[in-house]
């Protein structure tokens, strides 16, 4: 089966449109809750029959949940690997659930995509509820997600322990089961070499970070995911407020770094960023990593008001749509690496050209 | 005194306009004759009075020479160093004559600039007559120059020896006193790594080469000056015909190299050349060497018809006008190195933008 993205609410990427506070620096805020059903073995130990039972229970519940109205359920085993990659590139499913790490897709693996919400089914936990918002919006995201959670919990028997809270497959998630993260762009801190200090500061405050793509992936394009590390012993409110506070501070540091950088090496930065733009506007082949790095430069240039006429939505869209599965989807076939590089260059060139040919430069 | 370039015929760079055969590959053909006046010590040993006498003798002769009508005589000691640099960047005077190598300008040092011709006065030889044409045009250049030479010789007593021919300060010039050279762009041979073979071939055939700027300067931007090495024992016709023949062969080799390169790595080349163009279109600071290298890429892209709408004249003009003294002349003041890099980027950006914004890309 080939996926029909037009049937999926906002393609699962409504956050792209670039609303929300600090949307030029914080791409998205993402919160998820890990939930398991009472009396069924955790996914890692569950037999196929149990996994299918989890899926069926969710299916039965969904029609009764106002917050998930209009949602679409996609069973991963029905999808080609390229479509599963596409969902992963939209951060709707994990690599594991999509069977992208060599392992096959397991029976019962599915994802429900609603308006700004999603539920992964039979991932490490039976259900992983997530909400994504554009910009820095931990409060709005957690409020929306807790509504989904409340509605779902009233229909399904969650595994819950009076003392520990929600039970999860991995002990680090036990408690609230909450993971809250922001995807943030920190080129100023990287260029001024202050990023190391900031990142160690995060860890000292119980937060962790990784690169834009996948677990433990290296940081490219100066995009960082910052998230909470533990969940036990604190309330959802405390967790998201802590993240919001720390990230607000990081944003301030980023702005400071940009100011210093601009004052002390403005013309070097200006040259570097315009060259990045020029390369994206004219290159005929771009690796993903190159594209991310140059797009990081262009995003910074927009933030510094060097380049006008490029919306945050376009900048966000470029990041998502220049990934391999997205390029293949646009071309209607699976692309080899070199073909993808050529298609990526064409896509980026045209997308930037369309918005800036009208704008002054 | 500040130089008034508008008074100089075609600014001394009529060849820029890009006429002539193979003008996309051969920028210019240059021939010069070394002449000395009988009974006056060679410049290296001449006292100031003798040098001034040489200058006066030329001054008296010029009004009677049809081929030099409209020429302008510039005395180098009257000019600021930045203007002398400007003349050097136009290849109208040598570094030595312009006093750019630390030595001061000597009394009597001058240059006469006519339509396509020039005469350096009190360089290594008393008089160095030169003609420059666009493209590969050794025949036209030598014919024009021999006319100047004949007219001048009928007015001035040349130092001439029945057996050796024209006497010159350096024995390598004795005989015809002719040096013929072409400025040629060989990116295909450089990129396919065949240039080494071609250059050794030149030497085996009595020719020599150097980079675009100055004696013994390194090659940048894939621009080479190819010229004859000795002049004794051969006629002017033989010398220029030999150069013409060898250069025609080199041009053929360059075309072959471009064809091979395009067939075997077309998409890599395409990407590389468009990136060069993109960098030139948007960079805010460019060193001279960078500019030459990227302009070499753009010139190749025009030759391969990847980029349309850029004339050979514009490509030639970019090489000349992005040199430091030219940038300073345009800004009306002497520029520091960083200022020159910024001015260069602006000039190149605007020049390319003006021609290609109307063209498709």
C-alpha cells in the first residue's frame, strides 16, 4: 500500500506553519506520555495476539474521544518501507516502530495521527501519546495532551501503581511517563563556541540533548533536541515548567551570542551566511548534511534580518521535505543516494527561488 | 596627479570587448618588440639625462606616426602609486617600470597608450612596443605592431647589428626583440589533470608559460600566459606562426578535455560550477584568488552553455576590474585588503546580477 498523505490531518506536520513563540529559534515543542494497558504484557514480551488486542482496544476507544476526531490510523505492516521512512521523517513514528533498524515491522504496530496529536501503538510501551506544537509551547502542548490522555484513560485500563505512577517498560519513564522536548536552533552558541558550556549546564539541570535526527545521532545544522531525562517523582506541570524555564534561558543565551557575534565579526558572518544561501540557490547536488548546514546558515540569516522574504514556515518545510523519503515521495519512486542529492538540490533551489525572487536581495 | 582614464584610448583595454577567434578560451594575444636607441646607454646603465633624452625623442617622433594618432603619454613619476598599479593591472606597464617592486619610479619612465598599442619608455629596453588583441590573433597583432615599429624606426635611430639583429639589454631578446604571448583559460585540462603533459609539451616546443599576473607568479583561476622563449635566429613571422600553431593545438586539447569531463562527470562539474556562480552572486567578501577561481568556474560554465546570458566581455571585465587598484579607483580611494575584499564581492555580485537577472537560470 502507498500512503495517502492527503488523508492524514495536516500531513501530521501542522506545527510546520511556524506559529508559536520564538518560532524562528524553537522549531517545535513535543510532549509524549507513555501508557500501558493493565493485564497485557509489555510490548517487548507480548505475543502477536496481545499486540493485536492492544491495537483493537485503541481502535474501539478512538471513536468516543473528541480530541482525536478526524484522526487516521495507519498500520505500519501495510506500508512500504519508503512510506514508513516518510512517517519517521515527520517524527510521527520511531525508527523501531517503523522497522527501520533492520528489524521487521511487528504485527499490531500502528500510528494514529490526529490534529496535532499522535499515538504510537505497540512501541516500547503499548501506547505513546504525543502532541507537537510549533515554537516554544510546553504549556499548550501538555494541556492538549493531558486532554487526550484523560479521554483515553476513561476508556482504557491504564497500568498504574499508587506509589510509582504510570508503569512503563523502561523504568526511566515510570512516574508521569512524560517526555517533553523542544527542537531548537542554536547557531549563535555554536559559532561563538559557547555551546559546550550551555549543554553541560543542561545536564546539570536534569535535561539532556541530542541531534535533530534519531537517538544518539550527531548534531547537524546546529539543531538540538533538548528534553527532560527523568520523570519519576515530579508532576507533569513541574516537568514542563522546568523545561520551559531552562529553554527560555537558552534562547536568551542564543540571542546574546548572536549579538556578540554580529558586533565582533558581522561582516565575516554576513559573508558566510550569504554564501550558504548562494550555494543552496545554485547547487545541483546536495548531501543531506550539507543541506542542513547551509539551511542552518539561511535560518540564522533570516533571524539576523540579513535575508528577507523567507517565512519560518518555508524554513521548516525545507528541513522536513529535503529528507530522502520525502524527496522520493515527491518524485514517486525510491531514490538512490546520488539521485536524492540531485533531487534535494532541485527542491531546495526551487523552494528558495520561489520565495526570494520576489523579495529583495 | 590622478589619472584620467577617460582620456586614455579605450582605457588601454580595447581587447576586453571579446572579439577575435576563440575569445571564450583565449582572452588576449599580446606581441611586443624591444627596441633601443643607438648611441644611448641601455636603461639599466643610463643616467637620468639619457633617459629623459629617450623620452624626448619619442615625444618628438609620435606626432608624425599615423598608427599612434590619439595616443596619450603618461609619465609614471607624475602618478600616485595607486594609478601606477592600475596601469599595471591593465598590463600597460610592467611592475618594474611602475616602481611597484619597492624600487622608486625612475625619471623618464613613461607609457604611451594608443588604440590597441602601447609603448613603455625606459623599461629594461628604451622602448617596448606592444599590441594587444582580443582572442587568438597573432597575425593581426604582429601586423599592427610591425606598422608601429616601421613608422617609429623611420624617425628614431634603432640600435641594430647586421648579424644579431635588434640589440637589447637582455640577450634573450636580441634578434627580433619579439615576445608574443596569449592569455588562455584551461580549466578542462586542469580538471582532467592533463595540464602537466600539455605544459611540458610547450617547453619542448620552445614556448614557456606563467600565471596570469606578474613574472613567475603562480597560476590562479586556470589562466595561463603562453609565450615564446627565444627570439634570435627566427623571423617575426616564424615566431608568431609557431605560437599560433601550438596554441591552436592546446585549444583543441582543452575542448577535448571538456568533452571527456562532461561525459564522465557532467553532474559533478555542473554542481561545482553552479556553486561557484552562487558564491559569486551572494558572497559579501572575496579574496582576489577566490574571485579568480570562481570566475574561472563561471567562464567554463558559459563555455559549456550551462550558464547563458553572460558575455565574454563581461567575463573579461570581471577579471580586470576585480583587481585591487581597479576596485580602489572605482571607490575613489585606496582600499585596505579587507575593504578590497568587500568591494570586490559587491562589484562581482552586481556585475553578474545585472547580466543574469534578465537571463534564465
